[in-house]
C-alpha cells in the first residue's frame, strides 16, 4: 500500500469527507488530487473504503481506519517528544507595511508561549507571496488581499485599512477635494506598483470622480514613499495603519468615498500550534486597533 495514499485516507475518514479533509491536511493539496489518490488506494485493495454521499465508512474502511489511526494521530505528539521542546519554526510572508507596523508586537506575544520560536520573514508583493504559499515555501501570508483565495487556501480578514494621501507638512493642500477641483493635478503621484490592490482601489475611486491622475513614481515600500514625499518629489498614496507614526515632515489626507483595502491572512492545511497562536494574536490585535 502507498503510505501517502493511506495518509490521505486517514484525513478523509477522520474529517468525514474529501472537502473537509482538504481543509485540514497540514500541507497544500487540491481536492481532485485527494479524490484521485484515495481512489487509487481503493483500486489497489479491491474494495470501497467509504460512501461519498452521504459520507460513511464501509466495513473495510472502518477496519483500515482503526489500523492506521493510532499511527497518524500520534505523529504530532511524537514530533513534540522527539524535539523535546525544541525550536518551532514559522515562515511568514508579508507586505512591508505589515512587517514594519503590525508583526513585531504579534510575534512578541507568540514568543511568550513558544519562547524558542524561530521565524523567517519574506517581504514581497501579493502575487509572489501567494506563489510561495502554493509551493509550501512559507507557512502564512499576512498582506493586503484582493479577490478570493485559491482553492485549498484558508483566509481570515483582520481589518479594513482606509487609503490616504501623504503630502509634505508645509503643503497648502489640506483636503483631497482641493486636488479633485483642479483642471490638472501637477504634483507627481508617488505610489506602489500599479498592480497592487491599493493602487487599483485608488484609480477606481478617481475614475468615479472623473479625475485623471496616474503614477509618476512607483516605489517598492511605503517607508520610501514617505521619504520621497518629505523630499518634495510629489504626493504619496498609502494606507492608514492604526497606531502607526508618520514622519513629522509629512501629513495624511483622508480619502472619503474611496474603497479601503483588506488586511488578511492566508494559509494552507491545518495550522501548526504556533501558527494557530499567531493567527489568534493577529485577530486579537486587529480588534484592539479597531477599538483605539
């Protein structure tokens, strides 16, 4: 018997169906792959292991599940025993905004429960982060989300973040509406690459107002956007993060009527205990920020 096929059958039997198994398998795998490989297991044994609709194990399925369940159910405990309380590892992919302003406090809280936690951080744009997650090169993505996650990917919304413009502290512009009333906005627009969701939301908002204003400078981090605005190179586009402190050389302008962006987390399979703790702490932190 193929051991991997047995493992997939274990999850199907434990969680009561293929779709439920996919949501709990601790690595990324698509539903058709699980269905196909379990079917191969049934073919190799010459028996039907479970009925699909409604789900129920057959007698051979129950017998096989009883045999393999102690082994697969005990793997996590054995791993902990072998580690002897050794280091946990979390591989986190995130946008630079979150790496700077949100993650440090969250990771400090997680480390209180897992003092030997090691983590890696990769700051990328969202398409690359999703690709890294799909390839199992990271465990979780914390970033600005766009659209529905890919099949087999779990998601959690943390908070909505409003868009803001950033102008030099001495700028005569005090409200964004002053810019929309102009025949032409002369100041260069400084923002992240146009493929980023906050830039898309901003351009959609401008289109509703009948305003044309396109990026002149594309910058790869929000910190750099503030620096270029402070240096007098134009007006920046970013998001308002609760408790984040901007440079005294710039100030934000609210953008009423513009769609906010969604900060969320993405992961695949069943989260490890440290990842579960990370997700819980991020959601708790988001609630605290909303209450400020």
